[in-house]
């Protein structure tokens, strides 16, 4: 149920935030490797989502809109902040104890995915890290399902054949 | 389970939703983020011209002559005035510099008093906010509830008063209008009633608005209409009103409530200063590591120093702020983004967009006002920090 008027539009936004914030925050974190940056990106996307749409109920697919916007912001961030994404630097970060496990997992996932070209790494990240089905990945990336599947296969194959990574487990 | 699937997913911080809603509410109530400029004048400034750029309007020759006559009479009459006090209301944040306006906020009451005696005292105050006095020797400016005030040498009076410097020398204001009436194009509209004469002048926004951040941030930086009402018998200024024109709408931002002439003023009381720390605003700054940087680089360095809680590195840059307040709010921040510097309006410095995360988790986004128009080009934070 969506409402008209600015105050009601704010209520709509609050509902959307409550529904998506955890998934989107995690989605952003496993791309930028920072709680602060992930929070900033997600907040900014919600802010723009509110301002760019006079009626939130007119947005064709809120989920796709938000994921796509955050993915684009993360890609921009990764492109412009390469130094901050240096895994050794992230290892050295003083993070609160309760966040430590997430940073460690980010580093180990990144170590694997950085063996791959970006377009294959992103498909694997979406599938495994974000638990997204191929159909949703295809829609998000604006690719055919077949292209998604083939990039996925190439990625998996490359990881399996990498001597450096032979001990890792790649259950599909 | 595989090595690409996290064992647990992080959840969004509690502050995420609040930050978005707060930011949207802030956007709604203040379409343009207000800028608290501490000093607002150049340390080297001597006199700021107050003459508006007048928009010509067609006016019959006899009306021009009448206008000239009215203004000339008013100038003559002002010579008999020993002192005067103007009570006014202004749409502005009380703490902001005197030029600042905000068409989206309620009026704040203010008062300006001026003596034309041997020692030319004056005082201006915005209720609950900024006050400035001139004791015949120096200018002092302070903000209510702030622990730090500033002293200036007497040559900076006009700079401190900004828009209100027009009230410092009313003859000058009137003469500027008279001058404007002397060209080929008439510049004002005039109306008369039995007891009053209305003089209306339209003025263009002054400054560079390729980036319109500062458009409508002050009367001078707005398209505005100034209406002066003279008493027909005494020829003295009775009242005035300034409207700014935003999206075709006339919004009153400054209005006199009462102008009283030659009423006794107890200057010993009026010129009292609060017992706070005073700092000389005309200080000369030695070159430092920031001097050779661009505005954005300087802001990045200053933010980095704040993130490292480096008191020594931030002291100079925050000369116009209380060190404890700066420390309490900004030390330990995390830099999220620093944007490209820009100029806007008639501000002598530059604005640098930046977004930081404060140690309390709040995301603070602002356009930091930074200026280096001092002898050694030292960058000083001048506004946008909301302290």
C-alpha cells in the first residue's frame, strides 16, 4: 500500500528502507569492504530514490532500482578508490570486534574473486555472496540468462584450475 | 557452503534509516543549507561598497525630479540627527552573519543603534544570535552562547555590518539612490500619500552565480526590491522594507518596525561586552603547509588532521572557532568524500563539498567555506561547520 503526499511518501520510504536496508547494506559491504562506505552508499541511494521519484508506487521494480543503483555506486567506488580496497590495508584497519568477522570474510572472498576478470567475479559474487538466482542476476546486469551462466561457468572453471586456489571449495 | 558465501551477513546500522529521514527533513526545511560564516569579511577589507546594481525602470522625467528632491531633503535632514535606532525583523538564522538571509525561515528581531556624536558609536544585534558593537576604537562581534568573540580594527566596520552598513551612513545610502537617478534611465518608482512618500528601487543579484549555491543567501545576492518610506513633513526615513524575488514571488526578508531619532541611548550599557574569550580577527597568519594547496586539497588535509585528532594541525585552520567545540564534534571523524571546490555569489573564498562520518555515527554533509585572502594565503575555515 502506497500513499500520496510528502509525509505519506516519507512513510512509504521508511517502509522500503526497513524492508531492504539489511540486504542492501550487506550487498554494498561485500563490494566496498567498509561498513562506513557501505552505509553512506545505501543512504545516498535511498535519498536519491526519494527525490527522483514523485510517487514511490510508480517505480516499476523497487528492488531492481535499488540494487542497480547500489551496484553502480559500488562499481564507481571500486574504480576511484583502489588504494582503499587494498586487502592488506583493510587487514590493518582497526575495526570493532563485532565487525571483525565480516571484514575477514570480505578479504577471503575478495582474494578469490580478484583472480577473475571483473565481469566474471561480479556474477560469482551475485550468485554466491548475495544468493541471487541467475534470472535475477540477468535482470540486474541487463544480460541474457545464457550470458550470465556462461560467465559463471568460466569463472568457476578458472578458480578450479588455479593452483593457488586448489584447496578452496566451490560447491555450486 | 563454499568459500564465496559468507557464513553470516552484516545487518544495516540502526542509524541508517534515521540518517536518510533526517537528511530529507533537512532538505525540506532548508532548501539551501545555511552557512554560518564566522567572520564574513576579508581580514584586509577596508570598506565594502553598499551601492546596489539598480535595474532601470521607465519613469517620467518629473517623477525623477521629484525623487531627487525627496532624497536631497532627507539627506539634509539627516544632518540634524544626533542618533537613531532602528528596530527591524529579518528572515535569517540568528547566528549567521549580518548579510545572511533565509527566505524559508521565520523572522528574527533585531536592532541597530547609531550615534553621530564626536565618538560615532554603533551597535547591532539579532535577538538570541549575533551582536556587533563599535566603541569608537574597535569593532567587537560575538554570538550568543558562544565562548569566543572577535575584535576588529575600526576600518572593518562596513565589512562586519555587511548589508546593514547602509544604516551606518544613511546619507550614503540616500546619495547612492540620488546618483542612480542622475543617469539617462530612471531607476526608481515613487508614490505619494498625504503624509508619506514611497521610493521603490529594484536591484539585481550581485556576484557570480554559475554555481547558484549562494543565490538568495543574502540581500545583495538576491534579486530584490527595496522600498523606503519617508515622512512628508520631516523628510526623514520612516520605514523600509526589502523583498527578495524568488521564482517570481516577492518575499519580505527585512522590514523596519520602528525608527526613532534623537532618543537618548545609554551607550555605557549598550557597549558592554560579555566575559568571553576575545580573539583578534585581524591576526596575521604565518605560511603553513596548507598555504600552497588548492582549496579542496586544504580541506582534505584539514579533515585528515581531524580524523587523527591532531590538535596542532587543525588549530590554525579553525582560528575562528573554539578549539574545544571543534574537538568535541569533529575529532575522530572518518572521511567519506571530498568534492571539487566551487565559488558562488560574492563570497571571497571557496566552497568544498564534503561528507564525513562523525564519531557518534552521524553522517555530516556540508559545503565547507574556506578562504585564504590573507597576506600569506593561509587557508582558514570560515563556515559550514554548524558549531
